[in-house]
C-alpha cells in the first residue's frame, strides 16, 4: 500500500519556486465524485453561492489558476453537459493553457479558500509536464473543508498513475464509485495511447470489465481487437 504525504497549507502565498511543487505543468484532473461520464473535475457550487464563489476567485493572489465558474444551462452545449444535471453552477477544474507555471501549494491554499462555497467532491490532480513529475495529489472536499494528500507514482508514466489507483483500490475494495473510476482510467489509458488491438490494451480492458462489467466502452474496444 502506498504511503501518502500530507500536504500542509502555507500560511501565505508561495513564491519560492520549489521544484518539488513548481514547474512547467500540464495539469490533469480526474474526479471520482460526484461522478461525471468522462470523470472531468466539475465541482457543484452550493445553492445561491455562485456570486460569493466568483468574488472569492477574484480575491486570489495573481497566479494562473485552473478555475472556471460555469452555469450549467448556459454553458451546456459548449462544455458537453447535461443541461438538467445536478448543480446550477459548477466550478470546472481544467488547465486551459497548455503550459503554465503554478505552485501546487498555492492551489491547495486556493481550494481551502473556495471550499466553503462548494459541495462535497473527491478528485485527483497530477502533472503531465516535464521533470520528475511522479506526484499525484488527492483532494476531498467535505462540508466545506479540504483534505489533501500527496501520493507518489512509480514512474513518470500515465500507466504508473493507473497502477497507483489500483494500489489504492486494494484498500477501498468496497467503494463502488472508486471501482468505477479506476475502470475508467484503464479504458482512458488505452484510448489515449492508441494501443487498441495490442496485448497490453486487452489486459487493461479486461481489468476495466472486472471492475465495472457495465462499462459503456470497454467491451466494444476489447471486441474490436
């Protein structure tokens, strides 16, 4: 079982560019709950809290932040959302710029600042940029409070992140939502790398079906070998 490292919130905005937290990041967010079909990180804003959340985002110290406040019905088409899904407003966690500089300690500080305006959520974020980016940060928002832990993948590879999720699943075997999430990451790995038809792809797709027999794409991809 991997051992997490607690993430401590800095008492002020960080500018020291510590390479353990700061770099040329391409951040990747994957949300476990509330579950989206594509596991994007879309955190539901508390009822009537959208204006307060927008003001809280504007009050953050200058830095590139992966925060976009959207209104479900207004932005449904452009964001491929169900206009009748849960939440009138959503906080999208997505790095729209391809490459940017961001200190993840400041991201944690920002999430704690914004969390009182957000519903409960559970997501992971990791870097797909340059350098020894083996960290995978896990966030839980619970009744306006944030718990953050840092895990370490075995190598700087997307498959190593899936391996990490599998290790966590060993301790969370009864969590059906997390099982479905891990199944999705196996399928996404195959689709993203273009490994369809390979022995490697078949192993990941079979594992996805073990975890989620009703996965909408795993069986079709496996049958198309």
